[in-house]
C-alpha cells in the first residue's frame, strides 16, 4: 500500500517538501498511528527510504525490510507495489510491527517449537505404563467422563496393555532409542541448520513423555525467545493430536510470568511441500508396479469426527462425506485424510481404482473410522492382489504404528491370507526434502 501525504511528517531528516515525501509502504495493515515508510524521490527514482511515525518515532527502528526492498526502484514501480509482493520475495519479509506495539515487538527473538505425540523413555513395561497413563489420561484422547476414564485406564488398559506394548516397542527400538524420538531429533537439527542464518532456535517437544513441551518452551525462553512459532507435526487435524498439542503449548506458556507470544501453524495435510516430500519417498515403491496401494491413516473414534462437525448434520451422516472438503467438514480428520490421499495419488499418478483409504490402530470396541486397515489387508488376496504397498501419511516419522503394526504385523497377516509381498513406504523422517519443506513453512512466518 502506498499513500501520498499532503505534508511531510517526521520524515527522519529528509526534505519536507510535499513532492518529496511518500508514505504508507510498510508491509503491514495500516492503522491510525501505525509506522510508515517515508521515501525520498529524486527524478522519479527512490533515493532513500526510512521508517518513521509521528506518534511512535522513538519506538520503532529507522529501517525495515520494506525500506530496503524499495531502494533503487522508480516511483512508478513503487506505486505498483502490493504487500503480497513483498511477502513473496525470497530474500525479504515484511516487518511484523503493528500499531500501538512498542519497538521491542519488532526486536522480539523468535524460536520454533516442533511438537510430536511422544514415546516411552524405554521399551520396558514400567516406562510404557507411565507413557500410556499420561497419554490416555488426556480427555481429548479418551473423551468420556473422568470417572469412566479412570476405571478404564487403571483396571483394563494399563494392567494388560503395558506389557504387550512394551514387547512391541522392543521390536522397533534402535541403539539410539525410540525411532520417533531419533527421527524427530534429526529433523529438528536439520531444520535448525536451515534456519541458522536467521539465528532461530529450533527445539522438539513431545506432547507425552520426554522431551516435554514444557521443557522445550523453557529452553526457548532461556534463549531469549519472546515469540514462539508452534508447528504440531500432525498433517491432518484431530482434537486428540493437534488440539491436545496446542492446548499443552498454551498451558505451559502460561506458567511463565512473561508469557511468550505463540503463533500456531495450521495443519499441512495438502501443503505442496508435504505432498512433494511424501511422493519423493514413495515414488520408488510405486514404480515397482504393485497390484494395489493402501493409504493407511491412524484411526479415530467416529464420535471424534462427528464432534468436529459444527452443523451436526454432515460428518458420517451424508454419503461420501469425507470425499470433498466443505465448510461442514473443514476441521474433520477423515476429510483431511482423504484430501492427503487424493493429492498423493494424483502426484504419483496412481489411478483411483488402484488405491484404497483405510484406518489403523483402533482401540476398544466403540466404532472407529472405517474401513479398518487390518480387515482391508486380509481381503486383498481374495481380490487377486498379491503385491501391496502401504503409505502411512498421518505420521511424519516412523514409529510403533508404522514399523511394527504395518511393517511387521500387517506383512505377516497379508502373507497368511495368501498375499506375496507387502512393502511399507518409510515415513518422511529426516528426508532432505522434508527438512527443507519444514524450514520453508517456518520461513514464511519468521
């Protein structure tokens, strides 16, 4: 936005003749008393530019990326500039200063918090029990009354599931530790290196287990970060994952007397960088020409997606309700999953009749999103499908649900049903294209 001023006001030492002062270009919404860029023009060429404001001249710097961006341009070029052009410039971003904000806001150091679900500290029943207790005590995960949740957790789930889950964890545990944590740390380090020139600290926090979200925020605060970009590493929105992670971030941030400013990044289920990265990982598997491809997503109870429908009349009540995104299902996990699968299939050139969408990892007897992955896999050999490839695009890092549930259990079940070969496509982990994709997502907000 470029405005003319009738008189030059606080032009930072520039000549005050009205034909030499243009203001308004800043790259932020213009409010009363908002800082503006004053531009000195000589022979219709921008000779100099300086940020200033009559009311807040002592509170804002004398320059910004916008002032540097217009230097050496002609006045005609400057008049044609739109804020979104500055945003798209790969080397400069508009300054994030808003009216009534003091100078310190523009100087806030920004940190990045990546959040994933979590993992036990060790593959033994004690550590797994502690992890499951924290995980399943979350009312966004087990969304039943508190007394019923306590009974279910302490008398059914923990006594029987802890030992069984620990055995499964031991199958996938690496010398470095839990795969989810190892890959998460590798991603964090890769993104940190990509953002090194900006001096931006990047840290990983787990919603459950260690390193905790609280410890991650504490680290960023000690680094002097007053603003924190929060990226939940869940491509598709669900209240039990993204919603819980966001709630925890706000809860932990609120423990600080000087509460950091949190900025949340939205789910990236159809972001081109996410799709391109997963397609890059999966392309070699599709090029082997399997008989069929399954996009297997983590399951959710049906009641969870129904609660995400603000209308109460669409999710699981209309035919093919997840096939197309609309206002009623814009926060629906199932609709996000379908969108991810469709985009991946299009990117890889997989015909519609050659792929299926299903849901895994169900818990309990209540209805979950269908069809169930284990049942779909068991039916495939009966349809003459002998070679199967499975993507798990609800996960950005390999974990128990991908490596053991699909990479081991599903392989065995498929062969027992008459199949010949089932291959699991690795998750994004710390793939270079994914590291750059995450860094790119963050740069847009730094």
